[in-house]
């Protein structure tokens, strides 16, 4: 079984930043990318809020550049999903496909996935008016009409943020009352740009090359309605990619990895970075910062373990 100083699970901004730092520290590093690789930035068009790119950069291009930067420091990449981990014995074992790999340390950067409605038209128009992140894409909808699907705090937060740019914001909710906290509801109802369509579900997103509207179905009357809009923001929540970690790391009630003292997890030598534990910010730049911190913590951990070796006998 091939052994590494650090195995990084995930190839979004968190994982790739961690890889750059680990590689520069001359650690033998493997990135198990996950499929599709690159995380949520791979489905993002223009990224204008990542420092260093005055004219913005396409999400896939940013991931490509970060990957090339990591490869420059001899980081290895494996284009597969992690199927299983064993953090209960040392060295740690990470299994992907039909092979297992040993690691002195592991950085979990598997991210989270936006929950989608599940429509073919939603997938077709992703990045062409359909988005799962108002903070990422709201700027592109100045003076446009947008719809937000959902009724919880996430949806209302998205609607409030979008109201800074959009001409109108329509919240589409399948129930007759919002699930968001009262303070969030009061802010939305007080905002002149925001209106709510109750008891409605999105049955189809209209448009060929870009969003032009949606078909709604009333869950009580079964009546269909067409409304025009230039963007659809799906805000029905996120799901952390932690299925393979259950029983191995401490997770919170929503399945996010619990971080202790920065990037440290419940298992000594396993670190976490990015959206797999950060359910608040979910930005490329905060994920990258997390990746930096996790790599530095892993480097410090390895150095500390070396200093504890007795009589030349390694702990790994």
C-alpha cells in the first residue's frame, strides 16, 4: 500500500490550497479529487470576488490554475471518489476505487453540494441564469427579475442579498408560510423589492440559452402559472459530502464535520477545510484560507510527531 505524508480529500479551493502548501513543504501529497473534480466552482461562470483577478476569472479556469500550481510542487492527483476511510488505526487508510492508500495525516475538503430541484431544465441552464449562490452570482443580475426557490433562512438570506442588485425578487415557496426565522421574515416582508408566491413549486425553468421564466404549479389547486424572470436561485439547502465519514469523525446534526481548534477534527491527525464544515460563508476565498490553515496544521502535526520519535522509532 502506497503511503503519503498527507492525503487530501477534495479538489476545490480548500483542497487545492492545502495541496499547494503541503507540496511546498516537501510533503508527499496525494489529492483524491472526487468526481466531478473541482467542486462547485466548476459550475460557476465568472468569479469576480477572488483576489488577484482584476477582470474576474472563470470558475473552471481558476481551478485549473490552482491545480497546475499544486502540480508544480509534485503533488499527485487521483481522479476518483473516496469510497471508504479508516481513521481508527494508523497510518490512516483511504480507499478510492479498488485501491487503498495510507496516510500519516488526512485533510478532509470534500465540500458540500447544493440541493437542486431535480429538473432537466435546471441542469441545462445551470450557469446560464440558474444558480445556487446569490453571493457568487447576484452581481450579474443588476436591474433584472430573479426568483428564489425555498422558504428557509437560506432562501430569505439569498433574496435579501439579491435585492441589492435585482429589480424584483420573487420567493417561490411550496407552503403557505416561510420556515425562516421571524427576524429574517420581517426583513423580507419589509423589503419593497421582495414578494412571495405561496403554495407554488417550480415545474419547469424556461429558456434555451438563458433563463426567461418559470412554470409554477400550485400545490392546492394544481393550476399552472408562468412568470417571467432572468434568473432562478435554488436555495433549498446544502448537503455536506460526508457520507464516507460517518462513524469515523464527529459530525454535527446536519452532517458537517465538527472542527476543533481551527482545522482539527475529533481524530488527532485528521484536519478539515472548506464547506464540509463551514456552513456559514461558503466562499471560494474562505475555503482557500481554510485549506491553508489545515495544511499548516498538518505540517505542524507531522513535525511534532517526528520530535516525539524515541530511539529513531517512528510513530507511523
